């Protein structure tokens, strides 16, 4: 299962057009009343998110008229949209602005994520950077590619992870208990440094280009991970939940560890499993 080049390019072109029209004119130009909290101060939605998702829903309905379409902002209003992932028909998944907190605060580390899921598997993913107008795209069995407005597509090479003590990892401490934060430092001690760009799109772009060797995620929102996991695993990365289940876009809960090799995953998983357990003992 994969998309042909014409359909793939149509999805990319529609994503770029929506960004030019709805995202970039609002970047660093949002009024306070155009930024809203969803579940808290870290979880934001802006007028740009809403306008971009609406524009992409309309455009994708023309590009793939037989596909269902779900988006982050639509799901926040009606969680039953996620049920469409359980069917056999293709589903287009939209994250209109991944990294909304960054976008709302004037940081350029945001972007748009698009995935196409069919039969419970991701068959296409797009990690698009509107600021630089470049992107990483991937297709099941087609590898992972870097493209841009002024360049042709170039295949990304297979991952070649460094030793753990030279590796950069990605992990946000958001939502951890104090005990879990302390316990996680023992895992971090195995690697060179740990950080977070506060955007799944940039986590996966860093993973796919080899700039980061692992990421640890405690939320499985399909719009955050479906495209990136496919891009990463097409390059030889290992993506699985800490309980051993392979990642699938239909999963809604669990802790996802992406690692640049099976050896890296095996070295990190036991430590994260212990550190992030609900039963982590008090410090």
C-alpha cells in the first residue's frame, strides 16, 4: 500500500498552499484574543490552527474524495472522529500546526504534519516546515525523502546511530511527577544530552536526519506520531511502546520509545520503563 507520485505531490502542494494563506501571515502577528487555552497554559490553539485545519479539510476532500479526514482540532471537539481509523478506508490525519505553543510565542519550530492511514497502517507521512518551505515525506516501502521548494527530492540515508554516550535524545519532562523526573536522570546519564523542541514534527525531523538518536513520548496522539514513526522506521529506526507492543496509529495510550537501532532501544527501554512507572518510589 502506498500513494502514487501525483497524489503525494497533490497533498504536499495543498499543505504548502494552506500554510502560505493561513499560517505564515499570522506568524508573530497574533492578537491575544486569537490564542486560546484548551486544557491548560501549555496546550494552546490559535486562529491559525483552526483556519489551517479547515482549509486542509476542504483541499484534501478534493484531492482524495474517497478518504475520511480527521484533524487535531476536530478531535478536540468530537473524539469520535478517531473511530474512523479503525476502518479499512483511507483516512487523512491533519495536525495543522504542530508546536502551537512555539508558534504562539514567536518561535519558528512549528509545522504541519499530514499522515494517510489505511487498514490500520500509516502509508504516507509529511513533516512540513512552512518557514523554510521544505519537508520530509515518507511512504510505506518507499523510504524517507527530503524535499523543498528549490530542490528535488533526496533520499535520506539509513540511520547510523552513535554510541550512547555521544547520543542526543529528546524527552519532555512535562507531566512527570518529581519522582519520575529524578528517576529519569539515571537514564539520561547514559547519553550525551537530552532536550525537547516542544514539537513532534521537529522531534521526528531530528530523528530522521540522525541529529537525535532517540525520543521518549508519553502521549500517543495519532496526529503527532503516525507520519513521523513511518519516516523513522523506513530509515531503520525502532519504534515500540515500552510494554513491547509495536507502534500503530490506532493506539491511543502508552509510552512510545523511538530509537535509532534495536540495540539503542534495548539499552534505554528498561530504564525508562522503571523511571516512568506509576509506582516510581518517592525520592
